[in-house]
C-alpha cells in the first residue's frame, strides 16, 4: 500500500485555480475535481471555505425546480388498468371524484374541480360535462 504524504495545507495550492474555475459558468462543477486532481470531499471543503470568505457565490441548484415539480404539484389523477381497460381515477386526499377514459379528460376534470374548490357535490356534474365534451 502506498501513501502520499503532503506537508502543509494541501488545498491552499488549489484555492486560486478553484476560484477561477468555479466562477466560470462554462465549466461544470462536477468537472472541477477532475481538472484539479482532488476528491469530491475536498471540492466541498474548498467550496465552503471560499464561500465563507466571500470569494465565490454559490451556483443555483438547477434540479430544485424539477424536485419541486415532482413533489409539490400533484396531478390528482392516476392510471387504473384492469385487463385491456385503461382509465384514469381522480382522487384528492383519498377522496374519490370519478373515473374517465382519457388523460385529457382527467386533466380537464381536475382543472374544473380546482375551480370549484374540489366540491364533491359538483363532481358528477363536472364528470358528465367532461365526458360529453372532451
């Protein structure tokens, strides 16, 4: 087993180059450890140290909107398959509102139910309207 012993602070010699690379929007953050020859943990240490000193501004997390889209905007309709029959069930908080034949009907029914604040008494009327027109 071979070890590499480095005296002094190993990351300080990469700090200036890291700042230039991190502030360049054309270089992906995931490519920086390969360019500098450091580990991902050392990248995190450098990033936190430079952020605390005010040398860099953290890049926005581009995946956050996708995460929010998956977790905070539910569709309220689910596919129901029984043999060859495929239909879409409309539910909200465990309350059943109806079943339609196409995904466009499901989307329209959810839209109309949102407009009437998910009023269960209007669900049958909305379903009949959607089934006839979409």
